[in-house]
């Protein structure tokens, strides 16, 4: 079961993408703050991976979708199968 900070990171990430395909600099800063609160190394690495994908251009490229879904799965506790419906579209 992922820690609360990891699930919160995923929630913030989902909310930012729901607003727009392109994240704002404020969204990235908020995600960096949420990432800092994650203590579990595996979950923190997943958050780092997501941040690395969006930190500079603030959007996903087509080749980043599969790794992003895997990282989100780690953050919300879905290791196999489908992501929850609200994250599946990310």
C-alpha cells in the first residue's frame, strides 16, 4: 500500500493534467513539493520519473505515456492491470 504522500502526488498530478495537457510552472512546483514529502524510495523514484518527464517541456511526449502509467501505478498501488479510471486517461 503506497504512503499517503505518494497518493497525494498522484492526485495532484491527475488534477494538473485534467486542467490542461500542458502543465504550468506552478503545477511543476507543486509536484516538486509533493515529491519532497514522499519517504518510500520506490515511490519517490516513481515520482522523480514523472517529474523528469514534465519538468522542462511540461507535457508528455507519446513515448512517455507507458512509463508514466507505470510510475502512476506505483504511486497509487496498482502494480498490474489497469489504472483507476480517473488516472487511466493521463
